[in-house]
C-alpha cells in the first residue's frame, strides 16, 4: 500500500505547474544601465585625473603621481571602462608622461599655462563614453539635464516602463509621457520613496520591488496640479481626453499652494496607472491649446521637437491668458504673443525653433524634458530606443 502511494507521487508532481519565469528586463533598459554605469566610472576616473593633473602643476604629491596614479586610475579607465584601441592607449599614456615631465615647477622646459590648459582639456575630453556625446549632441550649450536624465533612467523599474507604454497616446507617445513624468517627480516622489534609505540610484533588487498599485500624489509626482479645476473648463474639456473606462470618481481632490502662492485643486490617484492616465489627458489638452495658439498667432506648424517643447511649456508653466496677451508672465500664450510673426517690431519676431536653439529663450524645465525625450527615443549610434517618440 505504501509503495503504491509513493509510486504515485511523480505523476502528482508532474501536474503541478512550474513557477512562472521571472520577467526579463527589456534589452533597452539593460543596455542603458550598462551605459550609465560606464558614464559614472568614466566621470569619476576623469575627476581623479583632473585633480592629479592640478596637483602636478602645483608640484604636490609628485612621488605618488609618478608611481601610482597611472596604475591605479588611468590604466583601469582606459582598459576596463573605455576599452580604447592600443594606439589610443599608448597616446594617453604618453600624454600622462608629458604632464609629469612638463608640469611641475622647475621642469625644463616647463609648459606654458596656455599649453597646459589645452593639453589637459584634450586629454580629459578624449576619455568620455558615448553616452556623453549623445547628451551633448542633444543639449550642447548646457549640461543641466545630463545627471537628471541619467538618474531618472537608472531608477526606472520594468513595471513602470511597461505601464508608461500602456497609457501613452499617439499624441503623447511613451517618450513624452516618461520625460514629463520624470521631470515632475515620478522618480523622486513615487519610485525612490518606496525604498527607505535608498541612495540616489536604486539597484536591481530594489527596482524589482517597486509597486505601481500604490496611490500617487498628482501634485508632487506628476504635475497634475490643476486637475480638478480643469474638469470644469468647457473649452477643450479635460474629460474628452480621458481614455475609455477612466473613472474620475476614483480621483480624490487635494489642495496645495504652488510656487506662485496660488491654491490649486490637484488630485490623488488610487494607483500609478490612473495617475499617468490623468497626466496624459492633461498633456493632450495643453498640447491642443498650444496648437490653437500657434495657428492663430501665425507660427508655422511645429516640428516634433518643437511640439514636445511647447506642449510641455503649456503643461508646466500654464497656457496663459488669451484675454490679456500683454500681461506679464511666462504663460504659453504670452510667450508666443510677445514674439509672434506679426509683431510690429521685427526684432521681436521668432520662429518656434528659436526657443530651442537660443539659450537666452530657454525654459529650463522644458529643455530638461526635451533632452530626456530625445535621449530615450533616439536610435543613432546603435543605442536602443527606450521609449518610442513622435
């Protein structure tokens, strides 16, 4: 009898379903994390070398720099992080020998300050990783978005990655949803707080535990500051931009005082999906308002980057007041009106691309969003697309 019972166990076990395999992270996220880690290592290595070069010029710690710095910092950077070809490796080591021979006080001959500075700049610039040139190409005049873009991406869990793609819309593609949400506080106010005591960047184990079913404060984490106010507007009504099945009764009104000292009627969503759906709806509405103003004021149809940039200005700063076009402030309509194509002063006229190409006109938050949007949706240089763009 006992034998018969035991002999049946294998067949019973065969009926038990195998545990589901752990979800595999998209290659785009894996490769991006590797690129960011390389960026961190390269930046830290260059920082140490920059400090060492300055000390050599001042004649400080020469014995250490002659025997240790190359072995401990330069060679690992060249071999383990940058993986440079042999010829480039030899050139960088020769550069280092030149610093040691030509920099300290009393060197014969001693490099001039101009030669020293030029050589140091070229030396350090030669040790950048591809991700840096990508970011520089997207925002060449200001590195404000470099660390923000990379920190946000390093803290992007697969669960949130999938959700963003789910809630996106043809007018607000995943790259725009992500870039706007990250800039408004998704990472710092929703993702990272789920890991008490976490550092600036979460590790893989921490990211795998991030939940998307927790309530989300729309004011702090998504920028839906005026959600309940906009529900009452009849022009481009917000309700017309909600996805099918969106139950607005699940959104809870919360009030805040914004940076302008105004009381705003924001919302708390029961989970991240509904929070992001509300954000996408508000982005679509503000995008529609921008397109109305762009047309009525005589600007040419926007290119994709311009559409992202101005839709976000209308979202982040506000659409402005059409009834008082000369009013002070940086609302969307006022911004366009004071530089409209038919402005009586030709010197004040602008095209939409000027706000992106001319740093004097930049809206810093809009530029951060645009840089991130470009980075995550660009595929040049073999870099994987993280989120699809327009």
